[in-house]
C-alpha cells in the first residue's frame, strides 16, 4: 500500500475571471493510511459543479473557502480499499466530499454508501447526488411548485436544471427551460419540457411572453444576470423565485444584482436563496422518490463524462463556457 502514489490538484491562487490551469498545482504525494474511524477511498469519478468557483473565493459564504495550498474541494464517488471503521467494508462504494485527487482518506461518518447495481456510479454525483437534491428541495420546498404552475428554469440543460424540469412535470406543472443553443433545447424537449427557449438566438422576453401567457409562477434561477432580469418582468401574482446559483456572474469581479426587482413588490412575489445542505436530514427521502421515478422511466438522467484527472482545470471551465449538457463528471479510474 505504501507504494501507492496520490496525484492531486491543489489551489495555489484565487482565480481572477475564468479559472486557469495556473490557479492550481498538479502534484503527487504518497498515499497516507487511514486512522481510527477512517477509510481510504480510491476515487473513480469526481463531480464538477459551478459552486466550485465560489469555493475558491475569499469571503463569507455558506462554507469556508478552499485554502491556498489545499486540495481542491469536490464531491466524488469511489471504492473503499482500506477501512478502519466497522460500518464500511473494503469494496464498498461511497460518495462524499473527497477532493480533486486519486485517493482520499475520510471519516466514515462523512461518507454515504451507494450501490452501483442500482444506478451507474456517476448518477450518484448527479440526479441521485447533490444536484438532484438541490433540484428536488429547491423546487418543492422553496419554490413550492404545485400542479398547474408554470415553472421556468434557467441553465435548464445542466445537472440541476434538467432534474428541476422533469420533477416539475411529474408534479403536474407546465415547464419552460432556458438554455443556450439548439442542441440543448432539443434535449430539453426530448425529456418532456413543454417548451425550450434558446437565449443565444431568441428574443428572451418575447419567448417568455409566448410560452408563459399567464406569467411565471415559479422561476428556478441557476444563472442570474440578464436572464434573471428578463424573467422578473414576466412574473405572475405571488410568484416564487428560487435563487440556486448565478453562473453568469461567477467569473465577474463585481456581481450585478437584479435591475427589475420592483416586480417582486408589484406581484407580491418572493425571492429566496437555497443551499442544499440545509436539507441533509431528508436526502434519503428525496433519493428514494427520485430513484423510483428513474425506475419507472419518468425521470431521465444524462452525464457528460470527461476522462483523465489531469484534465481537471480545462474540464471545469466547460461549466462556464456552456460546453456541457447534463451533469459534468470527471472520470479518474475504472472501478
């Protein structure tokens, strides 16, 4: 075991603008052994998420920033190769915050066992992982979506957005997705969205009026910026806006707030932020319901998998250039 070498990406400077390879150090170190109550995990797949850009910034947030010189924070799924905890056996597959590296030592109580016979491992980083939990609780608990609502989702072809739209359809809502490019919009229609708006090639306000003639009851926002401003002009009375993310703003030095926020007053609407960790005690409930929807064919999943740990900085950038459709996952090793 001592002969194992761990390759990892460490954050060496805080990015300015788009994330660059030079913001990280790709280094190697001997694999360390787990202590009591810990396990050693061989990482197989790493989750790449827009939130990672925020974790690199200094300042107050819902989690502390990644420290300079620390392994870059990331969710991952892998196989246990050494265990010093009776609750997890060698050979078990687990998911948790394991970092951008080949091997990780983690406390067993901070990991969740998953079954690759029930779903492919990358799905546990997407629809049955944090993005799926975010979609489920953001839409149903914060957005309070109910049958008959018109639900609009931005970043709709991404990991969270694709699940939001499908869960909304399952719950009896009319669903309009906003995405960039014909291929992404075609994908949204293929998984049941009632309409898809290509913000790169359409007049967004006109398209919203066309597809949401009675206004927007629930807006699930993943992008912020100009798209948020446009949707604010189309709100229905007592609309609910879920602030999940603002990917259009993450690489900007100064984030711009909504220009049309007085629409909240006029329409007696609410805008609420959501962080998925607040619902951690209920993840099991959501996972069981979504797994049943997947088994019945009501909920489809799509992963965009890129191979090679060494590609991490360039692959992460795909999130901000819009190159991915579905959940972006980095494949580190075969199981």
